[in-house]
C-alpha cells in the first residue's frame, strides 16, 4: 500500500552569512578569517574553534587547481534539470567545491567566478 | 564492571528489496536468530540498543515499533545513528554498557528499510550525508559523487584504473553467490562493471553497493556471563573510532580516510596487534574504490598500493587476509543500520568455523571489522579473537 507522503520544506537562517550569500549573487566568493588566531574558513563560519567570534570576511583567490572532480549522471531530487561536473579546487590555504565548466583533469588550472547562485570554475588548461 | 566483552549470539535477515515485510518483521528475523543462536530468551536481555538511519522508510522513529514487535518494551531506550556505520555505533554502545557494568547482556539491533522511497529521493537523502548548506545544496552532490571524488583523485595520484576498481566488485559478487542472505546473487565480470551506466564519474552502477533493506542483531555479554553460557565466545579485543569533517572540500586529502586510519590505529593498539596479524576482515566496500582505500587505511597495503592485494588475490578465501567472503556491502547488500552488525555476524560465523563453503582458514583467529559512516564522517574498527 502507499504510505502518506511527507513534504518537508525548510527555512534556513543566513544571519551572519549575508556577505557570503549576497556575494554569490554579485559574483564574489568570500571566506572568513579569525582575527585572533588567523585560521581561515571555507565553508565560512562566524565562530572560530579557538573560541573567538571576532571574524573578518575576505575574498578568495580566483585562480585555483583542480584536486578532483566527478560528473553527476544519476541526479538527486532538485537537480534533474542540470548537467554538471562537481569539482574540488585548491585556492591557497582553502579548498572549495564548485561546478567545473570545460574538460577538467586533476591538476587543471581554473578561474573561479559565480553564476549568481554558486561558484563556477572555468577550466583554463 | 567487565573488562572483557564477548559476542554470544548473532542473527542476520535476508538482505534485499524486502517488499514483503515492514521494518518490524524485518528486525524480527535477525532478533529471533540471535536469541536462538545464543540460547537465550528475551528475559535475559538487560538492555537493547537500536541502530537505524530511518530516513528512507515511513517509520522515521523506528525504535519503539521495533522494540514492541520483538517483545523488548521497557528495554530499548536508545536509538543510535552514524550513517552507514550505524550498526557499529549500536555495537559500541552495547560494548560500553557492558564495560561500564551497567548491563551484563545487551542486544544490538540494526535495521533499515531503504527501498520505501524512490531512487531520486534516496539520492537526495544520501547527498545530505555530508555538508548540506555549502556542498549538497549548492552543487547537487550525491553520495556516490563523494566517493567518486575520492576515486578520481586516487586514480590521478596512484594510477589506479577503472579496471582495478572493477576487481573489487567482481570479487564481492563471486562470494555473494554462496550467501543465501545476500541481496545480489549474480556473477559479474570486469567488462560488465566497465559497461554499466555511469552514476557519478568515474563510478558506474556496478561500482556501487545496492540500496537494500535488512536487519542484523548481535548479543553481547560480560566475560562472566559469556563463559557461563557459551563455549564459543568471540571476544572483542579492541575498539577504535574516529570522525571527520562534514565538508568534503575542507579535508585537504581525497585518497584515504583519516578517520578510518585513526580508528584502525586505536583498535590495533588496544588489541596489541599489528595489521599483519589480521587474518580476516570485513571492510566497508560501499563502492569499489572504498575497498581499495580500506586496505590502505587498515595498513594491509601501503598508501596507493591497495589494488595490488586484489590483483594478487591476497584478500580472497585462503589469501593472506580474507575480506568480505559473505559478499561485502557491494553484493551482500548495504542496509545502513544493519551493516555494522552484519559484519559482526559474518566475523562470528568465520571465527566459529561455521562459514561453510566460504570458511576462511585461521591460524591465530584474529579478525577485524571496518565500518565507515558517510564518507569517513564516522569510522569504527573493532578487533576480535576467539
Ligand atoms: Zn581563532
């Protein structure tokens, strides 16, 4: 028999992270740094594991190196209409996830930008 | 308190797409077998720990219904969850209850009905097994994608190939043929794996474990009780556990699971053994690449050389260290809540020389279970002796 469907809609707070989410819309990619110990965070966070909450935002370097990638064929609910390659890119002290455009290999150079919603890495070579 | 903890009874349901039972009847199969195996009745159980991830079934709070159906009302106050390592989390809780002296006989039940939702829903739930907001939400990563990222990096750094990875799947399917409780009992070839459809590149359908329903149950006892009621206890000699970041990107390495290495080292040191002492292991082969990485994380092979064990047949029956001779997650099936306890079921059968056609030959009777939750978000390694 059929069970009762369960629709779950979520509201997620972005308080303290407006800079990140608004930044994506404007083409900016930002991370946080602890002013006390210097730790850098991506995903960004507003509290440092050193105990300090005195953090600053900074722009992530735009040139990165592909560490690994995967093209998703069997897609999850919500992504059926996209074709995409998930990549992890190293930019200095940080590694971040993005969608890669082009023909990546491990070690490819990429230039990072946003498409207004998420981080995109254009494969340079 | 008891300084030693033994496995005294084990049960394992048939794994597969179990449209014929709800979660409670499924758990019953494993619980009844474990009680019969131990020669105990419900009255003997002091405490029950129920492991279930539950999100893919209608019973999202499954512990009460499972406990009630099995006659364990009043004895089942805890449900645990550690993603794909939920069964081992239940086992560790049982172990701790006995070590502390709180209980003498503890039943751990691991159960999941994973096929009550469709595949797209299942992938959306699995994709959340990591960092929701900064990875899944933005990039549509599925659970196979996470291991695909490890596979791609392993291939680039160590020259591991898709054919190499396929060997792990072929081996799993070969052994599942003789396990009547296995989900996928069908022999496959390297070519079949390579030609199966891509799920998340470079992983293909036959690199992935199936979505399974299943249950496993294990009864643990204190040393005093175990010696009284059985002459074939399997002792837990060492427990190791660790965890890792939710976000995959922030780990900085994608060829090895730090949490699994740490869990293994802790378990080895507590048991007073080295990797070369292990004669039999159940390894967490949720994907073909995961079996190769497991060999390396457990110290059976050097970093980057895990595939050589497969190529040389060293992890086959009669090899240096037999692994997953019941078919592994890949072919036996991988009901998340049950898997860790199903590993203990398998090890107990092997250590008692009750494994029939897939019986491994032991000299010292030292075995190990390696159970990973998420993509190394949780890791449990336990060492066993006879
Ligand atoms: Zn700090």
